[in-house]
């Protein structure tokens, strides 16, 4: 199956009332782990690469690996997504490679650190939407600023510093025409999200519910949504790792989000923890000896998330629409998101 439009994948998720995990990749083993899990659970899936990943793996290596994944798994709809694009050029180069979706994170300036103004965010995001939609490519925007830093990208601070304003979210969606919108409701990037066990109300659900009510057709995205399971932290520390105790977003909170319009859930840290390599047999030095169990450990975590988010068993629900057809849909208005219901 060729790579599919993320818009189609998320529209289907909205119809089915489930969420889709978006998993970050940097190398072959991570891609294989995700595909092992998608195959086992029969899940449509979003694979995403940050700017750092594209630099680390080199664009062509990474993209050819994704194409291989699509060819080897014709029964699985896969969308390939640029995570946290910082500029028009980053998004343009991803589209040129064949990515079917891009995130233009205009909440920050091009340095990926300084918060941008609302008007700057609207302008750059709209520019990317116009360019991408003409080519059938999906666009995710961001309004509000997420906490933490990942891959050198992020404003830092706590997830509660810049919570999304629902009225601004509406204006942003109307003026840019984004397909998906990342909102800040208290999550943050990286492994250190909360310093004590969250009490079950860590996310600003009231904000999420309001935004979904105003923007029923814009797919909401949760970033920084790893759960950072204690078992994985313990295993890493058992083998000489030095992780300080930390807590992630409880899966039940994410599931509550999914009930209220969240369709894309970004997970990176959990998979990083799972694929961390342990030297159990120091006398061995073949990469296969340690990459195989690491890959299996990651596949297990991904499969678990796929089941928890509800995407499992939905891979065969629909036929992929070609990117050319999607482009026509944007042009003739059938795919244009009509954001506003009465406020
Ligand atoms: Zn993110």
C-alpha cells in the first residue's frame, strides 16, 4: 500500500471514535518495531520524524525505510509525518521527499525555542497549508506552547505555562485551515513531565472539551503523551542507567482525551526507553544480539499503546485514497475543515 494521507487516517479515526498513535523513528529497528506492532494488532499507524531524526538518519535512508515498511505491509495504512517543522523550508523538503503529512509548529520561531506571536504563527502556518493542500498533504498546526524540550526543540518550562486559549484556537483554525491541531493542555515533551505521581486530573480537560466543541472537525493532537512506565525506568536503572524518578501522562487521561476529539497521540519517550540497549552478555559484540531484544521490547510497548488508543483492528476498515484525490478534495472544498459551530 502506498503511504496514505494523514487526513484520511484521522477522518476515519474520528468516524470510529478512536485515537491513532504517532510514533517517532530514527532508524530501521524502530520502524520495524512499529510495523511488527501494527501488523500484530492490525492497526493503521502514523510514523513521524523530527528534524533531528532526519538529520541523524539522513533523509533518503529514513524515507526509503518507510517506503519499505509500506511495501512489506500492504494491509496497513501508514502516514508519514514531519514532526515539529520549524519553517516553510523544512515542510517543503519533507513534502518533496514524499511525506504525506507535515506539522508546521509556528507556536515557536524558527529557532524552535522562542515563542512566536499569534500573527506570526497564523502567517507561517497558512503559507504551509496552502502549499501542502495543493499537493494533497495534511497539515498539523500548534496553538499554545507545549512544555519541555525534545530533540533540541521546545520552549522548556512546565506544560502549564502556555495553555491553549479556546477562542484563539478557533480563530487559528479558521484563518489557517489546518487539518489537525496540537493544543497545550498540560503535557510536555521529554521523560520528565511530572515530578510527583499525577492525581488523575493532570490535563486541562475542560479546555480540551471546549476546543472540541468549537472545532468538531479539526483533529486534536496530544504531544508529549508518553506514560513513562515505571517498569521501563526500573529496567534501565537496573542495568546501570541513571533515570531520576518521573511520571508521564496516565493512559486513562489520554483515553479521556480520545473521547473528546483527540485523534493523534504522539509517543516517543516510552519507545526510547523500551529500545534502550542493555548489555546483559558483555562477551557478545554482534549488534543483532542486543538490537533484537531491544526491538522486541519496543514492539511490545507500541502494540500496547495501539490497543489502548483504540486503533487496533481498524487497519482494514477503509481503502486508501490517493494523494492526488486528496488534493482534489482540498481544491473542490470537500475536505476543507469547517471549524466553527455556534459558540
Ligand atoms: Zn511534540
